[in-house]
């Protein structure tokens, strides 16, 4: 069983049958164009679907999982050279770290000819830089989840950067009208070119059949045999999909999901914080960074350093969820009903 934060911020157990794991590994091998004897870098954690998939794929192919316990880009580059790693499957953040090494020229990375990424979007700038450094034969974007390993795959990102492609080996997908209330219908399709929510058929052998003891989560995500992914996408004139965000306000930072409400809850525990709003702002390395907009209580003073120290000390609060940017403001934008207008902050500070 793997766990995913999903879009609610509360961990959900995802039971994975042997059939689903084997099917996902087979899909990974074929979609990534792996071959017998391939060697891949084992750096993605094994509690994460990408790490498990890398391991099982190499077992199927009589290949080698070259394990790197802690991520250090210099150590990763050295292992790629020494172990003749032929395939990489990483989140964009780790590719960013690799190609940004100041002494990159000292490493021979020519063995790594098959590259794949998942977990978060990769910017067109980073795509170009990775292609320049590795000159891969295969370079693909894999869009999927813990629940259903493959949604779509694009192996043409050198000509269509950021593209998420088309359904994977076993999959069927639709783009339907998004509904933040999670009451969307699988037959409510949107026209090509219009943004909608990506849904995936649960008849895929890679798919789960429901969350572990979470009927509430099942009701939100599963309807009439379709899994509602929460990803907002649009289809171009070629029939390829592009992701544009989430139905909710999930932040994906370095391939990890961060729910704004969870971070806001921690910030609001600070005795000098009157109000807080958290959004994800664009970042070249992490894809998005967690940014906190904070209103101090009258007569008090808070600073970014004091807020960061408070978050570091918060119990049961993972370090990767900490805001990396703090903005002290006089008031937060809200609707007439008192709801935070995150999009106003995103529009103002993403430029």
C-alpha cells in the first residue's frame, strides 16, 4: 500500500494489487523504452510511485537499480558515470540540480540515453537545458498518480515542451467540465481547446479500485468507473494534452504535494499572525514554491525569519511544506462571502 496526499492534504492509503503493480511496471518499461540490462538511478523514494516503478522495472528486465540514499547532484553525476547508468526517471527539480552543477563538465553522462520525468511540470527552459546536457535518444513526460500509474505520456517534448501527450499503454482518458465541488460527470465533456478536468478510466489494469477505508475520498474521486484526477488540462489541435494546474489549489513543489490550508493552519497558530494565505508561485528549480502572505495582529511585528523558525518547530509539519517566501501585507483579498481569493495573489505576484 502506498499513500498519497492527493488534493485534500490528508494522507490516503492506496491498496495496490500484484496485477496493478505488474501492469504499471510493464507500462513503464514500454513507455520509457527500457530494454534488458538497463541501469537506472534509484533516487526517488520507495514510498513514492516513481521509486517503486523504477525498482520493479529493473527487476523485470534483469537490470540494475543504482541506489543513491541521499540526493546530492554531484554524487548522482558521479554514479551515472561510474555505473554507466542508461536510464533516468526523476522529478524536474532533480534534473535542474544536475544540469546546474558548476563542475558539470568533469562528469561523463553520455551513458544516460533514456530520460523520463514525472511528478511536476518541466519548464521549456529546463527541457532545453536537459536535452543539451544529455542529448538523449528518449526524453518523455509521464503524467500519472499513485492511484492510476499512467494517465498520459509524451515522448516528443523536444518539439512540444511541457506537453503531457496522450493516453498511456493501457489507458483511456477524457477531459470534462471541472467542478470544485467534486460533483462532475464523466459524460460532461468539454470542447477541444477548452480547459477541463482530466479523468481516467478505472478499467486500466494499472488502476486502483478505491482508497483504504476512505469512502469519503472514494466519493470525491470515483464516479461511474472513472477516476477524477483533479488535474486541469486542455487538448491542442493535434490531440495532445497540456496540464495547466489543479482543480483545487494544490501546490506541487519539487514533485511533492503541498496543501495551502495545511500550511495556513500552522501559520495561524503563531500568536502574532492575524490572517494568512498560501499559494504556489512559479520557481525555476522546484516548479512552484510555497509562498505565504501574512497579516500581523495590530500592535505586533512579525518577520520572515520569525515565521520560518515557527514553522520549523511546528510538530508533525514536514520541512518541504514550509513557505520559501513570505510577504507581509496589510490585508488579504477576499470575496464578499469571506473566501480567500488566491487567484488575485497569483496574478499579482507571478509576473
